[in-house]
């Protein structure tokens, strides 16, 4: 079987979300797949991530991370770092997921449906958020193919992905990376909406395998009572007790 690997975006401000993402994923796996945290500090130390970043004041009088190359805010530390998963995985299929998710299904089933003729798979959202802020006061950015890259599987062996070099990743505006500018439309495969269910945005009749709290996790003020919040808190408590995962 072709090699599989999973990378979860890490942001120290959302450690509880990361715990839920990793342990809910492990709990539902039937076959072990290695799971790694995507830490910006590690990527910088290895010389893989060289994009300049600044802390700038915002209208809410709260500093925001600013990606100089994009001349735009970064909501999380893995906003652009996610595109390094091919460099890290090297071969096979590498899955990236944002840290603010809850996994309710067997992630192995996602890998099982991937076709090697495609360079990348994702849920192809039509997501145009109305709000100007999200999460804990972070600025909401708008770009083509919004949220497509929040759950994406990259075929590390596909010839089209050779264009995703370190130089490209570190010097291309984030809005272009997130729209997969280096790929032709025919190279992008489509996952069902259940694999990246955007709470408050995806149609309610979808049975989610991956719940994505894209506006804010249930631990954030104003998002405590959103859909799937109770499941999220149950998962967090299970992680704290050490009763959830299989220990893959």
C-alpha cells in the first residue's frame, strides 16, 4: 500500500483544539497512519519556512500576525506552512487538516478514495463568509477557493506538484497558494462535503466525518453553543482522561 501520512496544523493559542483533532482522529482509525503536528518553530529551525512575519496592531487593538509576502494577516501559524507537507512527507499521500476540527469518521476511508492520477484532493467549497472577523478576533480574509486547503490531500509523487518548491512556497502570496495556483483544474480531485463540514456554512443534511469549526472553536467566546460543540467538549474531556485513542 502506498505510504500515507497526516499533518495537523499547530497553533499554541489553540492547544485544546489540536488535542481534540489528533485524538478524535486516532480514536476512529482502523489502520494506524502516522500523525504529525505542523509546528512553525520546527519548520523555521530546519530552514524550510523563511517567509517574513510581523506582529501588527489591528482595529481591535489586538496584535495580529502579518505575512509580509502576502501583505495580509495570518489567522494561524500554519496558514502558509501547510504547503510544506509534500517536502516533509516526501512520498505517497500526505493529508493536511486545520487544527480546529473534530473527526467523527474513519480517516482511512478518505485515503481509500484517492486516485493517483490526481495531484490533490479537497472539498471544493463555495464559501464566502460575511463576517469581517472570526475566531478570537482574527481578521477574516477572502480569497478564491476559500477553505479548500483546510483539509487537503497532496499526492507527493505527482509530477504537477514538483512545481511546489521551497522557493515558491516561501515567496508566493498566500492567496495564490490557497487557490492551488500551480495546478490545472483537472489535477484537483473532489472530496464529498462530509470530509470538511464547515459549521454554520455546510448544508445541515450532510453527515460530517470531519467537523471544521472554521469561525471559532467551542472554547472561544460566542461559539460555545454551536453545532457539535457538545461532541467537541466530550472529546476534549476524553483526551484529558487518557481514554480515547488506540495509541497509534
